């Protein structure tokens, strides 16, 4: 009861602060379950500033869940191109099809039904239900964990599920009727004031007088989070194969990293010029010119690619998919790792 009471005073200052300082975001205008859902999925692992343009483009092409359910996968992936974590949007389409078939296009307002849908976790369910249906369910993401552990002066590991569940239970007991605004105020405070990197802006925080970490100069050590396992390093040789202004693309397997996306042909390891020529010949192509270009790194959540690029002009389009630059941009979703090499 003591900890629950220690959080009770944060409600009114947060709601007041949020009413004046919330960002003007498209998904907060004419709020709907569909718009909230799309924005929350896009915002996973992605900055708000990046999401703005993607959200606008997505909504222009897919204004309803029925549109999302029926769009061809290649076009859907093209809309998502550059956001990464492509399983997010694949699960969105799976969910859209279930919602259309089972719920007549209405995203469920019931937690137990919503949590069963593809790509919906506890946080996303809480966001949809609280923001659009005003259900009294907390949303606990990294921003919220940081804010609350600092307010409480808690050294609990925010990467631990027990910590998340405890904070969720504490918040559950203080949720006001304006639950959507309250949940968003906590997330907004974490994004704009109680910052994850660098010094938090305590002087502008509505909770500074209530915050144990601020009062005891603990904001540099709280929150506590166990260090992640180092990413796996993988070497990769990439071929930019061209013929008369067209670029050769391949489609990746339908499972695993970057599944079903298009890519520049590549091979594991760092290959020599002779090895590159051998690989090109195995594709049924004949090398006309060959040039080693830049090295590039690309970081995924659990793996880091160390890539070397060879630019190869071949004599004829004997095999493979060759497309113009205009066709590639319009029709073929290419992961950011390869887009960076092309640039």
C-alpha cells in the first residue's frame, strides 16, 4: 500500500502537463483503434520523427483495416520499406485478416480477445484499449519503466519481467478516468523530459518534487538494466550487378531475417575479386567490369553485418531479375542495409 500511495500524487501533475505539452501527432487526431494500432506497431523500435511520414503514407494507401487485409504483400512491404523489423507489418496483415473475418473489421475492445491476435503484446493491447476505448489498463514500455523507477528511486532491473509486472500493478491502482491521456502522459514524459540517453530535463519535469531519484541525485544510475548480450558479427560480400542501367535483385527466403524482401545478391564472408568472379559465373552471368567499392556496417537487433560491396557490370541479362531504378523504387521493397549500399 505504501508504494501505491507514493505514486498516487503523480496523476494530476501529469495530466495537467500533458494537456499543454503533448506533441501534435497524426494518430492523436480523430483517434480510432485502427490508427492507434498502426502507430503503436510502427513506434516499436522506431523514433517518432521517423514514423510520422511512414504513418501518413500508410494511411493514404490503407485508410481502413479492410484495405490492410487485402493489399498484396510485396506492396505492403514496400510501404514499410526502411522501418525494419518486417515481421511487425506481416503480423499486422495477419491480424487485419482475422479482425475482418471474425470481428467484422472492428478491433476487439476486450483484452483477452485482443491479446490473442498476431503481433499484439501486453503493451500494445493496453495502448489500444486505454487510448481508444478508455479501458482502465496501464501501458508499460521502456519510457514508463524509466519514469516510474526514477520516481520511486527503485534499483530494480527494468529488464526483469517481475519489475515490469510490479510497476504495472502499481499503476493499475491509480489509473484515473482519463486513462488514455494518463498512459500517454507517462510515455510522453519519458520521451521528452525523463530521457533515456543523456541528462534528464528535471527542471522542466512536473514530477521533480515527487521524484526520489532527482532529490537524491540518482538519475545517472537509475534505471538499472542488465547489459545485453553482444551482437553476433557476420561478414558478407554484396554484389551490385548491373547490365545496361538495370540492377539485379534477388528475393530472400520466406523465413528468417528479412524474409520475402528483395536484396542485392550476396554471399557469406569477405570474398576476393577472383572469388566474386567465380560466384557471378555460377549465376550464369559473365563479368564485363569489376570494382571493389565501400565497406559498410548495418546493425540489426541481434546481429551486425560487416559488408563489402563489389560493383559488377555483366555482359548480358542471361539469368536473374534485372530492373530499372524506377521499377525498383516503385515495386521492390529493399531492406535498409542494401539501400545504404546503393546510396
